[in-house]
């Protein structure tokens, strides 16, 4: 066990003490693989790649239950499990480069609106985040994204809702962030324990993986993505409802009375695959304005009244039709006139064709051309017939 004793960077050995089993003594090294590091009330900068078993700000052998570790530079990889105790154990804020945070995060204690990791991104920064973190109490969250991101990008592999009411994996109250789901984004096991929640402005969510509703009965609105404020949503993967929940709810800026603004211009860019169940649709949205589908090829697996699968496809996924490049330009075809030919028609110049034919007759050595150029006799006609028949 190690504890911080000042605000020096984590690479400074003099800024640590270690537990020898009975008391705290001066550290003989900095914490590393297999060690647990307590913030102990201090804010400490992560100034190098760091692999440590756990970072914590709860209480152990007299440590102070606060403090945090700060990732404020690009080009750094942190590999650890994060445990917070009412205040975030990890703070992330950098720009102009990429850093990586590996490992899960857990919000152990605290009142409402407490979280494990705080992100305040800056322009041109990219954070690779393996796990969103999990809140295990009412209104406890994994990761909170705040401030003005100026396009800061968070690439996430796993986003999971927590174990209690309103226990979110990631909540964005800040503006102008881009969040990219590259794995699974799935609701948790508590009322409205959604995996990802947007309450900010100008944010974009890109799904390259799977957005799913919870697979366990008795939990309400445990969705993958819950949008309160009209964020941009671009789907390149799968949006899959469960038997017990929607996958994505678009509520709008003022509850159910205001439609969200998909993709900034009223468009929900839905490529990939949408999968409904007999109880829930993949996407739930305001009845005041239906989302427009644009820019992407889409498969929508819906349900028939007898719970069979019915697939809807955008034009780009239809089969059995000729390519537009093989159909004459301007010709519209397809079951609902989805396609228009682009093939330029072939134009034959008959006058030029006749001229070329006459020129060939004048110069060709073929026996027929020669005969056309000469007066006919019985012998010459016989020669032509014999030559043509191969006699």
C-alpha cells in the first residue's frame, strides 16, 4: 500500500509513503504493478505511463478520504482500477494528442451526483477509455464529462449502467464533445440506470459497436443511450432493443414536447442495423417529430403481429436489381423508384457509318469488295460464289 504525502508528480519517490504492515514509512520506490495507491487528500499529476493495481481516495490506516490523480498531458497510458469515495479519483484534461486509460472504475460512496472520473477535455484531444466506470448507488455515475470540449473525442470500449436508480456509466453535461462507442453500450440494473446520458449541447454520439437495452426484467428505462437534449447520433453498428427496454431514447430538450435535433439538422443518421423486439423498438423518440433517416444504408429488423421478423432495407442494400451504371441515364427504377440509371446511351452516326463503309469497299481486298468495284461477268460471279462457299 502507498499513500501520497504531497502534490508532487507520481514519478517523484519522495512524494510517497508505503505501509510496512504496522506503520507508514518513506517509500523505497513509486507504486507499480500489484500496488495500491491512495490519494490521501492530495491532487497528484500523472506525468508518465503508469501501471498500478488500484488508485483510491477512500480511507485506509488513517489516510484522508479525498484527493485525486490528474491526467493532464497527451501521450500517457494509465492502467489501473479506479475507486472513488464521493469525489472523483481521476481527473482528465488535455488537448492536442491522445492518452489512454485502461481498467474499470467504481464509485464506492457519496451522495447524489457523485462520480468516479471527471473529464474536461480540450481542443484536439483524444482519450481512449477502456471502461466508463460504474455507479453503485442512486445518482452515482461512472464518468462525468463537463465544460466545453471543443471537439474533444472520447473513444470508449465498454459503457455500462450501474446497479441502482439513475446510476449512469457516462453522463455528459458539457458541450461540444464527441463520444465514440467501439464496444458495448448497455443499461444497468436499476431504475433508469442508462449506460450513456446526454444533457449537454452540441454533442455527438457515434456508435461503431452495439447499443443495447437491459436484458433483465423489472427495471425501467435501463437503456443504452438516453438523450435529453437533442445530440447528434450517428449509427454505424447495431442498435438493439431487449425484451424489457428500448436501446436508445431520444426525449428532446424539454421532455416529450420538444423533438430532438438529430445530427444538428433534424436528421438521425442511421446506418448499420436496428433490431426491435415484440415489446420495444430499438429507437424511441418524441411523437412530435419523427427522426429522418439519412446518409447511411440501414437494415431495420421489425416484428410482425405474430412476433415474426420483418426486415426493412434502405435502397443501398436491395438485391436483384441492375447496377445504376448498367441502366440508361435518367431511367428511374426499383420498387419505389429508389434508383436512377447513369449509363450514357450509345449514339450511332449513320452518315459517318455509310461513308466508312464506302471507303472500305474502295480499298478492301475481299473478293466481294473487288466484285463491287468491277463489271460483272458470268465467270466473275461464279468465282465470288465459289469463294464465298469455300468451293
